[in-house]
């Protein structure tokens, strides 16, 4: 008699904070501005008379910066918000990330060694924080980015408490 197969793992239940969209939009704007300045300086400093590919690059590079702006500001933040998910259950922390390459990570609570909450400069601006769950695994850390600060703190405290309980029960 064989045991019943384990039920499939469902998609993580929670999305990131909606403020993550605006953080990613801001990152897209900053990146586009940096590329725009670099391209502008290149177009102004390199004379068109140089020849070779320079005349083509003088119009192609600004077009590429414009395409980057549309993708980085108008498309990527919304797709990232839709595809990044996370959940903490009684036994595991699992995340689903990536919009081109999907990465599904499950970490048993019993494997958790450290739980960190970090807040970058832009995260502070938007009231967000990231939770990092560190294990002894070769894969290392599972990150749940861009949660509201209060949610991140509650998740981190809960995971640290439960991981400690599991360690106490094992000894």
C-alpha cells in the first residue's frame, strides 16, 4: 500500500506592497536619466564627422534610451508587481519571483538561521522594507522585498520566534 501523493504546492498567496510599483518607477526614472545624460554627453562630444558607426549611433542611442524609458518606467514595474509573490505558512516561507525566469523558493522554518529587515533609501521614501531569511543552504538567502514596514517587522518577528521554537524542540 503506497502513501497518497503530497498535494501540489500552491502559488504564494501575497503580493508585494503596491508602493513597490512606485519604487520601481522611480528606479526606472533614475536609470533613464543616467543613460540619458551619458548618451547626451556622447552625442555632444563626439563629432558626427568621425565616420564609421558614429552617425548611426548619434540617432540610435537616444532611441534606445527612449525604449529603455518606456520599458523601465511604463511596463516593468507593473509586470514585476504581478509576478512577485510571497507567503509564510506554519512550515515554510516561499517566494515566487522573476518575470522572465521564474524562481520558486521554499524554505522550511526549521532551516532558518537568521531573519533580517532592511530598508534602502528609496524603500524608506516609500515606507517599505525587505525581509531576508538566511539559511545554511548553498542558496543562502530568500528575500521578500518591498513589504510595508509594519508587515515586514511582524513577519520577521514571527519567523524568528518560530525558528527559535523549532531549534528548542530539536535539542
